[in-house]
C-alpha cells in the first residue's frame, strides 16, 4: 500500500514538473516571438506579455518592458527633434529664398537697362556679375536645404511616369554647361539622339542631374565623361570623372547628409547635394551609387563613377 502511495506521489510530482517545464517552454517561445515582432517594428508602442503565471519570468519581462518604454520615449523625443529641425530648415529656406529672388530680379533689370546705354561702367558691371553669381550660389544652397527637408519629411510628391532620359540629360547638360565650362574640364558625352524611356519623375530627374553636374564641377580634376546605356530592364546613366579630393574612405560617406571632405569645404557646397540626389532616385524606384574605377597612387588621383540606374519602359 505504501509503495502505491509513493508511486502516486511520484507520478503527481513528475506530472507537475513536466507541466511546469512545458509551460515555461511555451511561455518562453511566445515571449521570443513577441520580441521578434517588436524588433521588426520599433515604432509601435509594444510591451511583452506573460502568457502563464510565473514569478521569476514575470520579473524578467517587467525589466524588459521598462527598457522598451525607455527606448520608445527616446524614439519619440528623437522624432520630435527631427521634425522641429526639418521645420526650422523649411522656415530658414523660405526666409532666404524671398529676398534672393528679389535681388536676382533687380540685378537682371539693372543689367538689361545698362545694355541699352552707350557707356557702361565696366567695374560696376563686373561687380554686378559677382553679386549675381554669389546670389545664384546662395539660392542653390537654399534650394538644397529645402529639398532635403521636404524629402526627409515625406512631403516631396513625385509624379512617376514615362520619361525620356536621353532628352532630359541633354537639356540638363546644356542648362549647366556654363558651370562645367568654368572648370575647364575635358567633357566627353555618349548620349543617344533617340529617345530612351525610363520610369521616373522629370523634375526629380533634372534635380538629380543638376546635383551631379555641380558635384563634378566642384571635384572633377581634368575630365568628365557622361554616358547612357540601355539594358534589358534598366537604363544606366554614368557620370565619370577623376579627382584628387575624394578618396576611397570618402565613398561610403558621400551620400550622408552634411558630409564634406575637409579639403572641399572651400568649394561652396552644403554637403546635401548627393544626399538629395540619392533620396530622389530612391523615391523614383531607382538607385544612385558611386564606385572607384581606377586609382593612381603615384599621382594620388582616383577615377570615380556615379551611376544612376532606372527602370526601363
């Protein structure tokens, strides 16, 4: 009789510990799945739940939940600061663009009135050209800030459709030829006269090309080669140039906002041109990457390629 009682007690105790074991395995598995879900999207205010009563596991989950709450609070603070920062950029951009537009308008008016006069003060005309050039540079800087702010806030709406990439590139080249001409670069182009259709937004594509032209104007050393290539599903636009300013270490940072190589700070950039260009490319479903094609250690010079890859239509 005693053996039977002991056997029953052993079975009960074994059953209890077996139940507790499988209960803990189930609970830990469920908590693990919840952790995986939370890691997939930290923007949601989620907490871990205890599926079964367990004092020790409950303490552990409480500690986890406290940590998650702190992470969520910091994320909300960061999002608020980022939004305020974007708003400040928009306000500054708007405040600067208005007087710059007025200045440029009056300069054009004065230059037009002077062209009708027989005698022109050469020093005044030269001064006006300098003022106009600086005002245009400031306007471009403000535009870069404004575009970056809108892209970062998700307010830059694109109208995706069928775009003639070759025509847009040719027109952008002609519109920015003066920028490149001042650098005395040897420019070589391979742009077909026939239409090459890609999926994108024409205004965004023009902005990307403008930023790439300006980047080449600042950092290209002796040459700039521009080409378009068609593939079965993609259209590739390449901007290739040599440079002594940028190194291989810079490549991984070129698309970061406000990144500027120390030796290039006197070039008048914002560190946002390539950031804006890459963001616009991604908004169009395209990619913009940079690679080193050749490196001449003896001359401390590299040949780099910016490649825009778009979906072909």
